[in-house]
């Protein structure tokens, strides 16, 4: 009898394993396997918490915009997360992943005392998380256990790669498997990450506003080729995207900081208040000052001091 000494509790597990093993082939050369490139793992993981609702928008420099992924898991207290043009009500049991270069801030907190877990990370294979864009997910008990183990490994400063492996497994549970032919390497992958490369370069040069010529030179391609690839990948022209990033950042600073309009213009790469006001009015139909007043009347969060 197979595995007669196995505990009764494990008998079914061993039986299923045996059934699966019987389906395996018997190769002539068992020492010759099939090599696969190891998949990239999340890197530079940072885990932290916020216990006060006022800390959610810290640092108070307008709506957050950066190159990292942000996994948000509320454990106590509720609030609304504004991501790009979408709003998401988060509470214990409901999580969200903010992708790189998504503008985001927090509002409508249920109370001042909260406990929210944040896991931020860099991920070369980040395009596989696109299905999570602007989509909340349910935090199961099993996921909570995995997060607890992740925090334990991270706190112990494990050098064996366990936090990265745990996070990769957790993320794989949140995203569907890639469809046949949906390659994450080669030309298809390059098209998907062109926006990330552009955004990385714009972020690196802030507060200066790079020209398309400078971006193309940095990315090793002609201006026309960069424009064509970006439009094909993102469905919007590169120039419009660059203007949108600068103006969206200006909106966050107007809404959430007490900086003067002239300071915000300079911080967003405009050479003068006039050029900033003209671009802002063309995009939103009102002046920066009028926008700030409108947001204040609507109760938008504002940085203290």
C-alpha cells in the first residue's frame, strides 16, 4: 500500500499527489531539463503604516506622482482614494494597487484614527499589473496571512529574497494569467513600457520640462519614432501627455498646498505665470486662482501651514 504510515489527515493529499505523479512521463534523459529565464521579482520593497487620517496626504506636495507601485490595505477606518479621474472608497477588507505615475490623494476619511498598511515597490514586470488599474479587490483571510508573513520577513531584514517572493505570489493572485500570445518581452512589451520610460525621464528632470527632442535623445530614438510609438501605445499624443502631467501636478499643488501661483508655475516647469495661466485656462476653462477657490469651496483637502 502506498504511504501506509501517512496520517489519516494527510491521506487524501498524498493520494492526490500520487495520482498526479502517475501522469508524469518517464524521460530517457532525466538530467536534461528545460531552462527558463527567472521572472523578475518586485524590488526595493518598503512597508509602512499610517495611523492618522491627516498623514495620508503626506508629504503635502500636491497629488502624489512617482514611479513606484503602491499596495494599499486598510485595516481600520475608511477613506476615499482619488486616482487620476476615479474615486475609490476603501475600508477594511477592500484593497487597491496604485500603478506608477497615477496621480492620487486621499479624502473623506471616516475618522482621524485609522490604521492603513502600505507596501510600495518597484517592478520591472509591472505591465502584468495593468488589470488592477483603477480596480479595487477583496482582501481575503489568506491574503491577510500572506501580508503578515511579508511584514515579518521584511522586519527581520531577510536576505534570502523571501519578501520579494511573497509579494510576487500575492500579486499573482490578484491578476489573471496572461492571455495566449500576450508576451511580456520583445516588441509587445517594449510598446507597453514606453510610457513608463517617458514618465521616468520627466520625473528625473523635474522641475525642468524636457522637450520631446531631449526625451528622444535620452531614449535613443528619433523624435518621429518616439511620437509614433507613444501614440500607438497610449492612444494620445506625446505632447498632450506631457502637458497633461504638468497641469495635473499643478492642480494637485493648487488644491492641496498653500504655495503661491507663481511658485507652482515655476515648480511645474513654466517660464512665467502668464504662460502657466494661459495653459491652465486652455485645459480647464478657468484660471489657477479660480480653480483653487473652487476647490476650497468644495472642501478639498489642504496642507496644513
